[in-house]
């Protein structure tokens, strides 16, 4: 009941402040697998990431990670750390997310983007291949990673 009340309170705040459009997912912002049923409420974290307030997002995510081992939390930790330039720790969290949920499409995309950013195109393409198997009909994560790989290849 507490979770439902928290969600409703958060939604009311978002709507009353006119932030609903700002919280809509967009390419290049953090996403996670929405079908995860054990995920804590990450709307506050997503809003901080969208606002590029990575320090606040990290603080909240680290608190969540202390209480739960959950792929979405680890994936967003990896994403946020990557955006701050901490590639080594980011890799650790993507790996943890994928250990818990090997078919986590967002973690696969972001891990691939980490490899693109660090110049390891072979490993980036490996992640793209896995995404091709996870969503053979196409999906946003696969398309975004393909764009990142193509952009890097074009710039070389």
C-alpha cells in the first residue's frame, strides 16, 4: 500500500508541476526494462538523469542498491557512472545487471555504448548481435546502439 501511495503522490506532483512531458522517455536518456516486476520506483532517478543531475541520481541509486539487488538499479548506476566518465565502475554495474537479468535490453545497449565510447568496437558489435537475438523485429535499444556504432565508424 505504501508503494502505491508513493507512486500516486509522485504522479500527482509530476502532473501538478507540469513535468509529465519532461519525464517522457527519449532516445539517449536512460531507459530500463519496464517489465521488471521487482523494480523499485525509479521515476525520481530518471528525472534526475534527464536533468543531467548525475550526482543526485548516483546518490539515490547507491541508496537503492544498498537495499536491493535489482537489474534496473544496476543498469541505471552503470549509465549514470558512464555519463560522469567513470567507465571502469560503469562496466562493473552493467555486468551486475546482466548477471541478474541476461536479457536486459537497456543494459546490453548501454554496455555497447560504453564499448563504443572506449573504442572497443568489436565488443560493441557483440552487444548489438545479442540485441538482434533479443529483439529480432527491432527495438529502440538495438536501433540506438546501431546509431552509436555507425556514428563512431563514420567519424573514424
